């Protein structure tokens, strides 16, 4: 199977006077479109140079390669077949009403898998596409309004930047898909005013698995929703046996899974009986709502207790919804490891005390960061995620 070659989409590019980053994204989308028309294979990379490469495979098959964000180490490149994404495109068509009459827009770089997915989905459905990457949030809003965009794929960080730029309603928007990070309630509420006629869908997935869950309206606070259509979810223990209740490692089976790595590897990525795990720990409630605990690779042992930094970050985010927070471990002779919360921005003593108390009350004493540090700007990766390796070195040096 190949991606659609007879594309009917009209692509709206930024004008020639746009910033270089916007013109770079436009060139990448044009290259992608031409490559798809030729049935070429596609490679997307999160680099400062050209993010899209196209080539004709020796065996005549079409493959798609995407680079992961590499937030906790070296980036990996995954490979998948076109049908693994096409199956999701058809879900968007059937369940969310997307099609040739629902113009799309993207705000980010085409080298990122979320953006690449949205672009190829628009081409598959025959929808027009507005390429707004590299533009200021205010200019992006003007583009959404000018092109009467109906479908938007964006990260929570990108959506927050739109809200900071302007909150004048855009009534043409119909579907907003948010992924790549947790969407806080304040942002979700503000988006309902910015896009008054749109449905907001928060989804959870990974480069290797694509969609795993999607959050419908009424999803409990803290949950990432129920299984995405076509996805079967299992929670298993360290021996690969089903977990009857409580936390377990998240395994999924679906038509959307990748084929394997072509660069790099991960010991947490494993297959068993057609199911795949990337080392995510989670729990399910009786109604099938999924709650994430964090990656096994980030799990920390504090005073002989297993702690997931992502859960602590979620608590901090509830208290400080506008500030980015990352929790990292540092070695400690007495307790093995202790936790340091690093928050972006100016110090907020009252909110710091509130966040620490909430961690203690909800998660227990072992999950309370020993220290909270404020820095002007978190080190970030090109994908827009915190650089955990660099951050760990910064915090470790300050703890010595």
C-alpha cells in the first residue's frame, strides 16, 4: 500500500517575506508533496537542516521513517508502512467528519511526527493545507482565520502561544487535535472560547505506537482518555502477565504500530504476542479510562520506593499551569536518590509551598522534591520537549 499519489489538496504557503524558518518548512512540505506524488519513501528528521528527505527504495516499496524526540537520550529513527497511518486517517474521516471540505493547518516543523502525520492526512483526505510553521503566533492566528481552517493539529505549548497572542474567536474551526504533552484544564477552557465551534481532542501516543488513547468530553481529570479506536490495551507485570488491578506496564495491539528501528534502539521497546510496549507505566479505572504514571526509564528509587517524576510534574502543573516543570533525580548517599523540581520562570514561593504540600498529601513523603529550582529557560529539544540529559547535568552540578 502507498500514500495517496493523486493529491487534490491546495497548499497555502507563507509569502516570500516570511522568516527563514517558515520558508524552510514550506520547502520541506513542497518536497514531501512531490515525493508522495512519485510514490517515494519519506524520512523526517528533527534537524536544523532540511527536515524531509525522499528516496526510491531498491525493492520498490514505500516506507516512512520518523525520528523520535530523544528527550532522555539519543534520538531514534523508527520505520513504518503507509497502511499504519492510513488506518488512522480513515478513523479521522469516519469519526470526526474530516474530508476534502475541511481545510487543515499545521503550526510546527514538518520533521516532527505529529506535524508530518497531519500533513499527510490532509493530502490523503484531499483537504487544503495551511503551512504556518515558523510564523509568529499572531500571524498563525491570522492564517487560521484567512484560510477558514477547520482542522488543527498542535501541541499544548503551541496552543498556549496562540492564546497569549490573541483570544478573538475563530468560529470556522471544527476539530482541534492536541498531542505531544499534557493539556491543562485552564488551556482547554480558554481554547473553547478561541474556537467556540470546535471539538477538542487530546490524544496520547508514541512514535512507535502512534495513537494509544484519546480523551472524549467528560474525561476524568488526570486521565488521557480511553483506548483510541482499533487499539487494544493491556497492563502487564514485569513477567509479561496481565495485571488484574493497580499499575502495570502499558502494552497495545493495533493496526498503527511501527515495524522497527532503523537507527538506535531501546531496551524498553518490546513485542509479545502481537502487542507492543515502549516502557510506559499506567493504570486503568473501572470505566476504561487510562492514567499514565511515567516511563520505566525515568522511574526513580527514593528510600526504597519507586517514584515516577511525570506524576510529580503533573501535580506541579496543576498548581502552576502556566509554568513548565521537570523533575529530575540526583544521587544521595543516604536515600539513594532525591528529586529536584526545576521550574521555568521567576520564583513563586507561595505556589512552591502549595505544590510541595499537594505532592505530600496525594503522593506521599517519598514523592516530595527535596529542592525546587527556578531557571529562566528550560533546555529544550527541537521537538519542543525538555532535554532531560542536559537538565540532569545542570541539576547534578548544582547539587554537588
